[in-house]
């Protein structure tokens, strides 16, 4: 039988009752399906879920029920690395030959419990489907040090920030990280080729890329965008475009020492790349200058308490000069053209304690950004937080996280609605990994001065993120 998870783009599985296997079947578009009937033949248990708008939010529940019904290395194996298993050994065989696959579905549910513009409405769900492949051309074709990567993404759903929380000006962060660029359509998120010159310590990558893939890189163990991935793309987002958006570009990386590397990139700046209808557009017809990031990274293997860390400092310079893209924010959009903008960041991740078992222990993180006050609405931001990995020995991969963020609005912005100067975001969460391929993350968020305005009440948001790795 076919099991469909409905959310405009529907992922389907074929259940093979004879062999007790679940295999990837096809992509389908059953827009009117609102129920799932899951038949677990091994236990003769049937579970019916009313899906409607919360289909992907309920997906982890389906996983938890089904994963208790399988044998080792099959689909839904609780000890396996992937939901769909090892494909009877084919996946391991392909990896040995140089072909690896990266497929997952992530979903963020959010409910505005109190405050904001209009609390008490139904929760919303924002989701992302990611399908990627990695080809080791050294193994496949004898091309020394060459790797080719390709990935597409599809985002669907709604945003509690947009629908209920924010007022006359947008919230600066978003309480659902999987909402935003790329929403409602598919797009090419990466198509790149990388060459490693091993003896020289040099790596060159070119193609369709997101800036945050290589620069200002941070982990994403939270639901709010205030704590997820490259922060430069949040606060200087007109210029810096993170995944899922991709643009033509290239990056050269030099490994100075085993613990230090530096890198520089040149990326096309084309505002059309962020538009919904241009997810697969590869032309440069509306390009306007380039974005040039530079970064130095120190990754000590033994620093605080003899534990590893990561320290990144970098900056960007952009050369766009069309008035509709680059203008003085003290005036109306496009009224006073500028021919450059810049920004910078400092990003830190440091393990503080260890139980003696790998990553288990207390970790800290921080991210500070500053931006050109002539052209950018946000002129600085600060983010700090802690994560405890493996709080319980029985769950060594679980993460208890707390993050605090401040986003300051440039006082050159003349809109009187920005009367609070800064927005503050707080998130407390627990990332639960019942298996390597399933994550559930209940969270509580509190937003102070949403949009950096006093015209909207502070907001309490209850959230649930989930991720399934196929």
C-alpha cells in the first residue's frame, strides 16, 4: 500500500507486505489526501491519522510507531543510521564506490500562546524537503581530489511570525527556521565542483552555492532563525543569501596549519535568486556586482579545559550600485543610491566540559555581527548560548539548549514604528534523538519587542521541530 505525507509536495512510500519492507516509491501530488492509514503487518496494528495541515508535524509519531516493528538493517531500524535502511547493502556499496545520498524532511510547528499581534490562533507548520548527492570523482573516475555535489530543496507551509506575531513592521527573526526563502516551490540549492590540492593545502570550489555553506558557519540546534546557521544572512539578508538560495560563486581555501585556515570567496549578487519563481534560474541577467567574503578560522583540538573549539572572524564587501538594491536607508528605498556595503562577524563554538565520551558535555556558542550603518537596517547583533550534549547517558546525542539574541535597529532608520531600538529572542529547547535518523525538538521561545517596536506585545511561542533522515 502507499503511505503519503501530504504537504503540497508529497513524499510517498510503498509498503511491500510480502517482504515486510518500506521502500521509496515516488514523488506524488495528492493535494486532497487528508488521512494516512499505516498498516504494520508484523503486529497487525492499524493507526489512522487525520493529517490536513499538520501532516509533517505528525510524521515523527508515525516513525516512532513503525520503528519498533522491524529487523536490523531494514527500514525503520531504530539502530540504523537512515530511516530507509541500507537498501539491502546497496547504500554501503555505493558509498564505497564514491556515491553518497543526503535526504531529509524537517518541520517546525509553532503556536503563539500569548502576546504578539493576535495570539491563540491555530499553530502553523513550516517544512523543508532536502535531496542531495555527493560524488567522489577520485573513486568514480580517478579525478584526484575532486568532489561534485548537487542538492535541491522544497519549502512549504506557513509562519506564526508572519500570520500572528509581528505587527506593522516584520519580526527581525522568525520563530520557524524552515520558513522563508524558497517557500512554496522547489529550487536548486547547490550544484558545485570542488578540487582539493592536498599537498599544497588548497581547496577550490565553484558553482551554485549558498554563502553560509562555507562562511560564518554555525550549527543549527534551535528552531528560531536567531540561533540557526550563518547569522550574516539573517541581519544583512538583502546581500548575504544563505541556503536554500544559491548563487554563482567560488571559494578558495588555504590550510595554513592543521588548526588554522583562511578563505576568500566571490559570489554573484543577483536579487532575483531569492525570488520564488527563480529557484531554477541559472542566468545572470539581473546581476548587480559581487559579494566578497573573507574569513580566518581557528579550530583548536585542545583549548579550554583541553577541549576542541571553533573561532571564526570575517567580513564581507559588496559592490552592488543599482539604487533599488543598494541605497541609503535614511531615505526612501532607491532614493539615494550607494555603490558598496560591508559587514563583519565573530563566531565562537567551544566545548567547556567533557564526560570523557566524545562530544558529551557542556558547549558554549556566540555570534557577533556588525553592519554598514549607511545601507543596512540592522547595524549590530549579539547571540550567546549553551548546549549540553548527552545529559543522560542513555541518550548521548540529545541536546539541551538555551540561546539569547539581541538585534539592534540602526538609529538612522526613520520609520517611527522602530521605537524600541532592539528585538530580543530567547529559546529553551531539548533535542531528542530516539534514533540517529529521527529528531524531535520541543521548545519554548520568548520574543521581546518583536520587530524592535513597542507597538506589539512581547510574545510567548511554543514550538516543536522534527527531522527525519532518509
